[in-house]
C-alpha cells in the first residue's frame, strides 16, 4: 500500500501541474489558429449597413475557419466605443473589427480625446466593400429632387432637421456640407447608426436623413422613403432610377461608406494573412456578390497595404472637410 504522505504529495504534484499548464485556447499559437469561436465587433447598432455586411461575411468566415463567428454590436460615439474595445483586445485573432470611414477616417478629427489610434492600434486585414451614402426624405415632404429640397429648406430657415448615423460619421459630415450649402439653421440630429436614423425619417420626426445605402434600399422600393440622390459621381445599381448627387448639381457632398476588417496591433502576421485569404475568397463567391449588389455594396477585397493606404488618405480628406465646415471636436 502507498504511504499516505507519498500519495498526498503525488496528488499535490499532479494538481500543481494542471493548474500551471495553460489551457488549449490560451496556449495556441498561429499554427493552431483558430481553436475557439471568433468575435466580430460591429461598432454600430443592428440593422445598419455595417451590420448587414458583417452578417453576410461572418457565417462564411466561420465555415472557412471551422469555428463559429459571433457578431457583437457595440454602438455609440460614431463607432468609437466599438473600435476602442477592439484596440484594447488581445492580439490573438479572435476579436475582429468591422471598421468604417468613421472609425478609421473621421473620428480622429471629430473627437478631441479619441481613446484609440486608428493607425497605431490596428492591423488592416482587408477592405471588404464600398457603397455610396444616400439622401432620403419622408414622402410627406413636398419635394421630388435635391434642388426642390434645397429650395424648401432655404424658404423655411431652421424649420427642418437632418438625421445621421452619428456625430463624426461620413453621413453626418455630408449632411453638414449640404446644410452649409442650403440652410445653416437646420439642426443635425445624431443617432447610433443608420438604422435608427432611418427609422426617425420613416416616422417623420427628422424628415431628412443622410444614411448608408443598404438599409434604405427596401424602404425606397416600397415607397416608405423617397431617395433624392446617392452621394456619388455615378448612379448605384441598387437604385438605378435615383440620380447621383453630382447629377443633381451638388458637387462636394459626395461620400461613401467603406467597410473593412481590422485586428488589434501585434496580431501575428500568419493569422492576419489567413484572415485576409479567407475574406478575399468569400468576396469572390457568387452568392455573396449577389447579396451585396442588391444592397448597393461593391466587393473590394483589397490588399492589406492598399487598405492601410486608404485609411491614411481618408483621415486627411475628412480632416480638411471638418476644418472647412468649422466642426469643432467633441
């Protein structure tokens, strides 16, 4: 029979070994990736364009990686809250951000105290899609095009409000440019995403809205909203009968929403490269292309370097717009 003291020491040694050994999830390196579910942070509320695209990509990415991919909506402050949470996450490839022109373009100029650095704190994986914004109005508004809207607000100073996806977002800044061109007295009403901004326009509370195209498409086709212009130089295939803002005669208001996947800085290159390959392959799938096209999104699938370059360009572009529009940092 084993000596009781020896048995106790043996059990203690086994317990110590088990406690000291890292779990499979925490010890896994790039070669074992992924061995647990992934999480995509969408920095806006459900139902908006960013959320819609993320929910198209997520299940396909899960199939490719052999793990579930969970969407977590963390809206607020023009995407700043969600972006900051990813910047502070472990750089292990399990927490991804669906970044936008707000999180990685406008926010650095809009917020005086941005709690993340859009360049230093992230590694770009791939630019996923691009889509123009759209100017919509409640059908009760007696206007059929942008010139009629401009005439209406000029004739009724400070009477109308504009809804957007939030302070500092590209829809907000496009709305600011339009406001300065027409009626500086119009009040901007920010929401935590394009979906709630659209709901406000549908209800007539803020009868004018600048939002991303995708959630507006079905509402426009059903006649619940009237699209006056897509904010691009050309028309969108999703709403071919709607003129571009340039056609409408308002040059300078053009803006789009560019969505891309990023991960925290210091994420191993092997993991970043794996995610990039899988996302590019997903965007080449015919069913994904078809779904995105019906929503007004164009698949991009850029290289990591091209995405990084775009971020720098967008930061500088919107910094100038914000300065020219005299928008003070929050």
